[in-house]
């Protein structure tokens, strides 16, 4: 057990600066138990220097899962860079195939495809980008296991791509700073597409993801005090019934940190 704990601690520390403390938050377990789900959350608070990494369920936070639709964040950068999409105004015509989610059954732009997690738009990007280039992009940003292979279905949902909650936050911190190897205007556009809520004091940028067995909510809150990043991963045994709990738990955690007040 001590050896396993040491490995997990090393995994956490490699994703944060050596000078940044990592603190367990067992009290956050109440938010998961109140919601009746199992999961993990990683929060990096940059409002003070050095930043602090706060974790509930450190073991799960280091475990990799399919990113599902949270992958639309880096995937949009790849599509812009590869020329699979020109800008946020380009229209992708609906093919007329009725899908489960009503928001998918219409023409799309980047903004609507991000909002509705429109899978068919991003499947089109994947075909245009191709596996070799996708692998190169993934490696260039050190995204999880950087494996875009699949025997069937979208590789970020049904394939081999995997990422941990800790790695999700590490990626988001780079995006926040426009520090990824992509054009600054593309990184700024992706961040604009991620806006979930805004007041005069703060902006919440976030993206959901759902593989079927588990779900994500990742993003950050930015204000004049600095940014607070988060990545939540929960099991979803009751499927769609559990999906609202992703945002519910994250908001409870952030509110306990005096964030998201209006």
C-alpha cells in the first residue's frame, strides 16, 4: 500500500510545479455522497502563489478514462490548425439523420457543436485530420496516453484515448495561458466557445463529457484574483439521471471556496 501511495503522489507532483502543495480534501466526499455517486475532483487554486492542488480521491484522480466530449476542447484546436474548420461562423450542414439528442439534429457551427456536444461534427474533423496527425497533435500537448486508435466509434469515446483528472487540469492550465503549440487566436477562440456563465466579477469556462459509464465536467473560473481550475469525474450507473450531478458537485465545491457568488 505504501508503494502504491508513493506512485500516486509522484503522479500528482509531476503534473504540478514542485513548489506547489498538494492537499487532500476528504470533506468534499460529502458532495459525492449527497449526490449518490462515486468520483473524484481535482482543483488547482491559482489565486495565491504558489498555486495549491486540492484533491478528493487521489487514486482515482490519477486514473485515466476516455475524455469523451471534454476532448472537444483540444480537438477544436486541432481542427482549426489542420484547416478542417475555418472559424466559428462556418456552417456544417446537418445530414438529416435523426440522433438521440435534439440539439444534434440541425446545422451546426463550432459554437453550437461545443454547446450541444455534437458528435457528428467532430467525427468529420477526425476523418479530415487522420490518425497520424491526431497522434502528433496529442503528443505535442502531452494529452493523456496520446492514443487516437479505435476499432469502432469515435476514439475519444469508444477508442483507446485516455486521460486522468490530474492531466485534464494540467492541459487546461496551459490553454488558459495560451501556452499550447497553436496560434494564439485559435486558443482564444476555444476559450470563448467554452464560456458557460459570466458576471461582472468572474467567468466560468467549462465542458461536459459522458462516456456512458462515467461523466466529466472540466474547466475553470477566472477573476481578478486569478484562476481556479477543476476536473471532475464520476460514475454514472443511472446514466442520464446522473448527468446533472457533474455540475452540481463542482458548483458545491467551488461555492465552498467562496467562488461563483453573484
